[in-house]
């Protein structure tokens, strides 16, 4: 099983670690781990495109949370514009791809914010419902990625996660 | 940004989503990168928050609130938190009441 899949499984394990009253530590780690599952899925898929396997781990270190959020924001907006365009886009592979990509980018942005709270904000009380909801979002993003991973738009999204080449 | 417009949209969504949704609260602020954002807090009925239903129900709720509140049109990022009635009864947080 790939590292990202292991992380997602671990997130679920943490969310249900205590049967009755979940500890805040378990829920917060579950949320953080679910985010990192998606983070590492996208990075590992990106670095697979690098020809030399021995350099992929170094390449992976170039990805940054903030830049990945900016790229996902942009991707989400682009997908929304296409999906909501008038006249409506024809049903087909492109529309399906944009819907999946929207879900992935949207989940990345939202989960990253929740991870930030889970890791640093001691004032927030987490519930199992909230943690489980976030994990189901990430599961859906994983499933969507499997559907579109070879599509040109999906591959362009992966490249964009490294950041804007103009540095803006 | 028009807080009243979001409030009105949230009210419409809450009415349409009952009884799965018990109440919706929201606050405005910035997310961790400083982008203007709205944070929705949704209290679900205990039945709606059962894990076998939660994904589908929450998807529908998020879509409805987004459609009615239109945060994207106001240039806001939007985030959702969910808890069940039972969990809120236990935690008794004012921001969710």
C-alpha cells in the first residue's frame, strides 16, 4: 500500500481509536493525517513524472503548503467557471474531469485550513462527526484522482502545485 | 462583503435542510493564509450525523449553503465544520448554540 493510502487508513483509525469519548489528541491527529494523506498523494503523483526515481524524494521537498493552496484555489475557480459556463458544457469526459478536479482542489484547500487549526489551535473543540466528515472528503478526493489521473488537466494541476513560474 | 446577504442565504438553507440540519452559524474572518473567509458551523440531527449517511448528507448541505450564501461571488473562501446535536449538548459551545 502506498504511503498516502496508509496515512488515510491511519486517519480513520485515529478518528475511531476511542469507542466512546474520543480524545482531542486523536481527533486532531486524525484531521492532520487526513490532510497529509492528500498532500502526499498529490506530491507522489507529481514526482512520478520525474524520470529518475532516485531523485523523486528530493523533488518532493520542493512542494510547499502555501503554493499548493494557491494553485488549488486557482484550479477550483477554473473548474467552477467551466462547469457553470453558459451555455452549459456538453456532457462528456471533459466535464466529468473538471468535476473531479474541482472536488480534489476544493478538498485540498478546505482540508489544509482544517489541518492548520487541528495542529495549532488549542481553543477549537473537535468532534468525531467533524473529523469523520473531513476524512470522507479526502476519501472522495482519492477516488476522484484515480478516475482522472491520466487526463491532461489533472497532470497540469500537478505541475501547477509547484508554484507560479513567475513567482507571483 | 455583505454579511446580511450571507445571513439570509444561511436562513434559507437551514429551512430547506431541516430536519437533517438543526442550525447553521457562521463567522467571517481570514483563513491561515490571510484570505477573507466565511466559516460555517453546522449542527446536524443525530440521525443525519450517523457515519453511514454523513458523507452524502454533508455534501448536499455544503452545496445548498454555498448556493444560497454565495460566498464565492463575494470573493470569500468558505469552510464547513459539522457536529451532531448530541456532541453539541456535550460540549455546549456558545458559537454553535
